[in-house]
C-alpha cells in the first residue's frame, strides 16, 4: 500500500502537530512536491539547524513507503505519487529520510556521517501529525529540525502559510 510502511517503529523520538487550512489532497500534493524539491538541493546546514560544524552542507534523500520498502522520490516516483493522491488522498505517508553531510575547504569536499530516520505523517480534517524515529547517525540535525525543514519548504511553496505548529 502506497504511503504505509508495515515495519514503522512503535517508539518515536519526536512528535509534532500542525493545523492546515488545506484539504488533505492539496496538502499531500504540496508535501510530495516539497520533498522532491528537497531531494534536489544542497543546503547550508545553517539553513536547517544551528550547526556544530562550520561550512557544512546537507543533502536530503526522501523515499516514500510502499508495503515493506521505500521508493526514492525522483521525477517518475513523484509523478506516480501525485497521481495516486489525485485519485484518493493517503491516510498515512511514511518516509525514509537520509541526511548526508559534507564539508568543503576550497575544492576539497569531505563526506561526514549521515543521519537515517523514518518519518510518519498522518492526516485528519485540518490537521497533520508528524512522527520521527531516528534510526542511526550523527544527529547533526535533530528530528525537530528535519520536520521544520520540510514544513518550511511546504510553506515557502505556498501563497499562504499552509502548516502552523500546534504547541
């Protein structure tokens, strides 16, 4: 089943809750497009979190769940997910996220340890919940910062603020 990972861990390291004026279909389309956009960018780590390493860059790699595996959100997979959401919005959107870090000095680039986590988005009427399980890695970026990077990308792609955190 698209969007649902059967082996999602029962224990999570961070839970965040958001309100939205958008329908689930509209929100999921924006979310999918934003994740695809993040997959193609190299960000200064300062844009995502307060870095502990100077001049560090982060690359996100998101994959969407399908039964017992994950499919990388490239152009083809993104189009397939958007088509599926157009037919029927998902109740759950499980993702695998890898954050790859690197530093550069001049033309020399050094790869650092990566973070690996699973993210579950659940959708209700006017609500979205986000749950993060940090599987392994350096934790240069916290679970909260990863969700905030996604939310900021969704909000930046919208005319109005699409997601607002409920505290």
